[in-house]
């Protein structure tokens, strides 16, 4: 157990996707992937290059501070950037973090992309970073996301009431889920089973 484990940028390779440490050279590709308004029902929209650039710059500032590891999601099948995801709110001393800031272009919804991304991230968290807890949270209104997180094998812990004021002023209730290190073996088998069947956890 290493309590000084750092979040070092590293590429996570899957069959369909590669999670590549985010950098400024990805901005144009991410802007192309992000332009569809359907993505942004529960998140601050990134509908133009300037908004994507600000998103990337902030993510890289968090990475520099050792608090997060942002990834750009690359689709090997289409050879295009299709979204992003992030390990964030990292606590080395408590050995936990959160998976979040996840979005994908609608063209890959209901494909293996989301399942494979979560599998790669969770495997890195538990088998490389030696974490004891990974949490995932979502808007109470986002039923589809809650169902997808539950199908991972994550445990629903409860609702954080009036947890966040969103960009549009809406006061959001947040649903919190987690996976513990003692649960990872079962979750890993579950996800590998889905991937072997080319099944996706709807995102």
C-alpha cells in the first residue's frame, strides 16, 4: 500500500477505445464531439470551441495540482475523439476518488464504449492506484445515468439534498454511488461478462 501514490498521466487501452491523458491538442477534436445539444441535459454545455478550451484548461489545472486525471476518449473504430471522462477529487491519504465529468457523442451511446471506459477506469483505480473506494454521482433527475451506474454493480448510498447549484441556477439533488475494493472482483467479472457479450451499460 502506497499512501503517496500520484495520479500520473497514463493511457488506458481497450479493444474499442483508448483513454488518453487530456491535452490542449485534443481541443478541436473534443469540440467536434461536443457540439450536439443532446449531450448536455444535466451538465454545463460545451457547444463551441471556446467552451471546450476552458473545460480542458481547467481540467489540466486540476491535474497539475494532483487532484484529477482527465482523459479524452478516442474511438479506435472511427479514429475520432468521442468524449471525455475524469478521475477526480483524489485523496491519496484516504485512498479514494471519483469518476465523473463523463460525456460522449450520441453516436456511441448504447455501444460498448461506456462499459469499456468504466472497466478501464475502475481497473486502474483498484489494481494500479490501490484504492479502497471509487464513487460515482449523478443528478437525481437523470434516471438513465442512475440505471447505468447501478448496472456496473455500484451500490447506491443515498441522496445529497440541494447539493449543487448548476450553471443555469437549478439546485440539484445528487445521487451517490460507490464501489469498494472488496467488491471489485465481482464488479470486474460482471463488466468482463458484459464486454464479452458486447453489451453496454446505457449512458
